[in-house]
DNA sequence: CGTTCGATTGAGCTTTCTCAAGCACAGTGG
DNA sequence: CCACTGTGCTTGAGAAAGCTCAATCGAACG
């Protein structure tokens, strides 16, 4: 198993105060009756994570499934020499760790203070076995993620640095923007590793976007989109 | 809708001689009883495609689902200015066009002579609704594809040209290699658009791999892997 | 008020791309 | 049977986007 040197995350404690999940943050709540939802909640165990804390590493046994209930997580994969690719950011309602393999193919860590709800796989599988609508919901979630992953392939394979950053801002604005303000809780290096760039290039491009008045930085983690139209067309690759 | 100028594929005829599918090439045959499989076969309609012929374009209404029964298909997305990203190659047994959206997000074309089995979505959905094991099978297929897509993100975001080509050869060797010989029915430009490179770079890297005796070209579309170990470690990023 | 850690900016370098020419092979018609 | 032509592959030379390394900046915190 890989265990990169510059890895400051601590392992997840195996036992943890178990206080159930907040139903509102479970993605599947929409397809479950109140009783069933209650049953489902009780299968899980809430876990708090602080910034950079690891939920699991690549190669770990896939013994639990998670839903994000608070904050943000990132999943990534690391090559032998330390090169890292962030494959996604996960928000409340997202499933994490639903692998068909015995081992996790990717690592998952918290971005800022976060909370997840953990389900032992056997209990989780047992539950969805008995709840058809949830099976379908999981399938739809996987398919959506797949389309998202394919969009990301286009970005990584064919877009310029500026188009990548524009796409990223537009994506986050759609997922967690309040009006024209986008929260960026992750580090520049996380963005860089998500976009297949270096943190320096991300920094330079953000500066360029500021200079051309498409965005403004309220704070380092609070970006305001000033010209959504131009940012959109940049993101689409016809800017 | 995008319709790039240099696009020589012809549209799929709406009506076509319907002669059913070969059961052996349907991915799901493993989870269906003989009777059910027979029923399933009859829902579909076999379609032959010649090289470069389009199954559907991005933006087309998603009215049918397909399984590949012969040959190979590629799915891809094109940006406004013609830049193209191939997101995957599909072999017999693979599902294609199983979108949750009303419109296809990606285009699919044949690589060489190919054959698919087409199912109207409503009939397809109706069938899987009544066959639990198939739902599960579809979910597993989607999850596998997702992991594969994430691996591809690592490749596109963080690997060098040489590592990308090595990864590609290893991948294809695992999927359709006979011993150490890999069939490459697609064009160099398809490989390039899959790996986020130019066809010139792919050509140069292949030449370099030949020069360093890791591979040998029996014919242009028949590559023999001479040093699998070295190619593997290159592909993993620690060569 | 100093320290620390991440973000920014700069200068030079490397990898890959672009553009262009030449090559190989299959299909076609004289 | 062989030149002709078209298409895709290869190779080369110069250009460009983004990377690396290094210095500086700036906010948070003790």
C-alpha cells in the first residue's frame, strides 16, 4: 500500500460515539417512507472529521459506506512518486465509499470540518436489498457521477488552464453557490490536483480572471462571479 | 446542437431489419434464466454499423439503449472549436447509451465494422423493473465504469505522454489481448483523443517504445508487448 | 510582534503542441 | 501490371503552454 511521506492525516478511530444521522442530510430520504428512513438512520453512526483527516486510504478494506452530512470531502489517488489526482469533491447528500471491490481504489479526506454517517456494508447492503426504490436511487446517483466524471475527462484532456478554472468556478457555483458568491473551502493545491494543474498555475489564472474583471475575491475562500456569461463561455471552450 | 464540419458519419436509419440479438454477447446473460433471456433478446433489434458510423450524437434524444455485440464503439464529446475527448471504448457485452437524462451527453460511433443490439428505453426499463438481478447488474456495471473513469482522470491529469500510452496498451491487453498481442482497431487520432494527446505525440511515443524494445508492431493494428513488466511499471508511474 | 503556512509572482526550462513535409499502403483506373 | 491518388502514420523543427524552482507576500495565531 502507498503511504506518501507528506501525509498528515490521522487514521479514523475504529470506535466512535455513535449518535445517528440527521435525516435531512441523507440523499435517499426522498425515496423512503418516514418509518423506513428512521430504520435507515439507526443503521448508521455519525463521525466528525477535522480538516485533512482521512476517512480511508487507497487500498483499505471497504468495510463501510458513508454519506456526507456536513462540510466537504475530497477523494483522490496518489502515484508512487507523490503525484496526486483529486477525482471529486463530495457535499452533504453524496454517497462515498460505495465500492464493488473489496478494497478502496481511492482515498477520501475531509476538506475543513466535516461530518459523515457511516454504515457497515453488510447492514447497508441488507437494507437496500429490501428497499427497491433505494437501489434505483443508488443506480441513478452512480450514473450521474459517471456523466460528471466524463465531463471531467473532457476538462483534463482537452481544456486550457483558464478554461479549467472557469469550469471549476461554474461547477461549484451551481452546486453550492449563494447567488454569485462561491465558497472555496479547499486549498489551491486541492484545486490544482483536481484540475490537473499546479497550484502556481491556478494562482496565476485566478489573478488573470480578477484582472479581466470576471471574478472578485471577497476573501481567499469567497469568490464572487462578476460576469457569469463570459465565465460560462470560457468554461464551455468557446470563450 | 453541435455538428462539427469534419464529421463524415451518416445518421442511423430509423427503421432497420430487425433480427434479434445473439444471446452470448449480452452482458447480462449471466444473471438471467434462459426463458427471461429469450424474452429480453426479443425486445432488441440488431443493427450493423460500418467504420465511423454514428450510433447517436451528443444532444440526441435518449430513446434507445444498446449493448455491443460485435466489434468496438467509441464514445466522445466535442467542444465548440472541434477539440475532441474520447471518453471510452466499448466492447461486446458493454451497455451504451444508458443515460438518466433525456438527451445524450456524449456521441457514440463505431470503430471498424460493429454490431449493436438496440432496445427502446421504455421496453428496456419495463424489463429491468421486473428483473431485480438485472438492476443490480446494471448498478455494478455503472460502478465499475465509474472506477475506470476515475483511473482515466489520474491518467489525464497527472501522467506523462509515455505513461499514458503504456497505460493504454496495458489496459487493452487486459481487455482484449491474445497472449502478448494487442489489437488496436482504432486510429491514432482516436487513441490521442482518448489519452489527451495529439496523434503526433502518440506516434512519437510508440516509436520510442519500439526503439527501447518494450513493444513490436506486427502490423499497424497489431502490437506485441515484449516487456510487460517494464510497461506495467511505466503505466503505474514508477517506471 | 514574530512565526508559520499557504498564496502569489517571477524567470527560465521542459514537455507537448503546431505546422509542415515525407512515407507507406490500399484502392482505382488506364 | 503499374502509375495515381487518397488516407493515415511518421518524423522534424520551431513555438507555446504550463511546470519548476525560488523569492516575496499576507493573513492567522500564539
